[in-house]
C-alpha cells in the first residue's frame, strides 16, 4: 500500500514538472544543412533569372531607342536653297539673246546669216549680215558673263549649305539622318556641277559664235575682194573734184 502511494506521488511530480516547464525548453530546434543549402541555391537561381530578365528588358529598350534614332528624319533640308540656285542659273541660260540654245534656231541662222556668201547677194545684204553676226557674238559674250556672274553669286549660298549639311551630318543621331545629310551633300555637288555645266556651255557658245563670225567674215571678205577685182563690175576709177 505504501509502495502504491509512493509511485502515485512520483507520477504526480513528473506531470507537474512537465506542465511547468517553459515552452522554449520544451521545443527542440532541428537545423538541416542540406535543406538550407538547396534553399539558398534555389533563391540564387531565381535572383539570377530576374537579373537576366531585367538585362534583357534593358537591351530591348535600348534597341527600340536606337531604332527610333535610326528612323528619325534630319531636321535640316537644303532642297529649297539648291532648287533656287538651279533656277537662277536656268533663267540666265533661258535669257540668251539672239541665237540661243535651240537646234532649229541654230540651223536657221547658219543657213541664212552665217551661210556661205552667194555671188548674187547685194552689198547691202553682205553688210547687214556682217552687222547681225557681230551683234550676235557681242550678245553671246554678254550672256556668258551674266551666267558666270550668277554662278559666282551661288558660291556664297553653296558655302552656307555645305557648312549646315556637314554640321547636320556630324550631329546626326541615327543612320537615317546621316544618310539624308549625305544625300543632300550629293545634291549640293550636283547643283555645283550644273552651275559648272552652264558656265562651260555659255562660254562655249560665245566662243563658237565668235569663231563662226570670223569664218563668215573671211568668206565675205573673199567675195568682196572678188567683186572688187572683177573687170567691168569691179572698182571703176572716176574723177573727183576736191576743191570748188
């Protein structure tokens, strides 16, 4: 009986101790290194994937920005100035006097005024044709000088446009702007070449008409000499009274 009482008392003490023990001492913390390492690796991989996605998005954004720059138009255009220069030169060529740059007009002049002298042409016709040829040559020289003056006047415009286009090309933000600046520089060179062509044409016209005048004058001189030396119809001496 006493033994049973002692056992019951001992059990009560054990239960009392179990209920009065603090929770922190009752719970046991277990640390698993393998599980912790796997969790760290998974977190690192997830973070790397996020960084890769961020980098990819940044690259795509930069690519879109570059595409926008490459598709941007050049803010400067020299087309109007170049067209104005070409029009001024063209107007000067169109204002050519007398025999101009027309094939039919040239053919008509060389079949009449510049044609070989006919033996039946009157002296008045010879004089009139000679005067017409001289006026034509003089007008051609004036036209050549006017074209040259117009081309020289375009030089200042060309200088300004060249400077503006080179500056635009150097400050181009994309491929399209650089290409457009280059195209406008090529157009400027074409305009300068057109001015040079006009100058050469005007100068060549003046030289050709001057040479044609000399050739016609030589032909006319031979005919007048022939008439002067022809007996009967040539020069006949007459008496002249100088004093009254």
